[in-house]
């Protein structure tokens, strides 16, 4: 079965891609946010997280936001017929609450993250 193309749109400044996974669930990947943006978000004070290469199942109980310092990920929503969403070092990723997925990590990940109910 060939995956369907994912419905998405770009922010006006072309820095963020919003992936519409379902009518209720949208994920965003902001490519290379500025230092000012990272300071405004307080990323440096977020919890540190890391994972070795491999596949990991996940279910989000809260909105999750990650800033990847290093690594490469294919993000695969469960029961999805869409192509995987890829992101890596320098990306700011927001995953909506209520999403079940697989993180397919090809390059070990080091990141800052925070959860928002």
C-alpha cells in the first residue's frame, strides 16, 4: 500500500510546517528557530531528553514540544496512511495531546522538551 500525501500548510514566514494528522490533531515542525525565539520560549530551562537509535512507541497525554540539539527522526502516527514526518537537529517540534505514534530514530537524539496539559 502506498502512503497518502500528508495535508499540511506553511506559516506566512515559511519557517513552520503544520501537519494536519486528523481534523482535531495538528503537529508542527519549526525549522531552525532564532535564538530570540528559543529565549522567549525558555528552551534552555526545559528538561533534557535523549534516545538511542531504534523504534519507540509513544502516546501523548499532553502537548509535547521538543527542541532537537542533535538527531534524526521519522515520526509515524499510529494507523496512519500518510508518509512519515521527518525532523532533526535544530527543529522545534510540537506534538498534539492524544496522539499515538512511533519514533523511528536513525541518529541518536538529544533534546530539550516540555509538556503542556
